[in-house]
C-alpha cells in the first residue's frame, strides 16, 4: 500500500500490516529508524494521483453534488470516459 510522507507513523503502519498489506511509505526526515521503502514501487503512485486530479477537473465529481452513491458513481464513470477518451 502506497502512502505519502504524511502517513509515516507507527500507528498507520501497524494498521496497514494488520490487514495483510505491506506499507510502502517514504520515511520522514526526522525518523530515527528508517523503514524499508521501494522507490521503484512508489513511482506508480504518481499515476494514481494524476488520475484523481484529472477526475476532479469535473466540478460535479469534485464537489459531489449527487446525494445517492449510484448517481455519484455514474458521474465518476462519465467523467472518466470523457477525460480519457478525448
């Protein structure tokens, strides 16, 4: 599971490990014990962030106008189709 430096706490790492995943979070500068971190695996996180930023260009998705989850899901699907098809 990838995370930002802001999630580099022992509590978050324990929760991730409790669900059976391996945390891949870059250590903060002030951390004494540096946990294992793979920069190669961390590169994929950028693609995920760019996808979310591209979806948030659509105001309806960013502000979540829809009250029902099914309508919001449909808006996200339409926004994804339009933004990646065009």
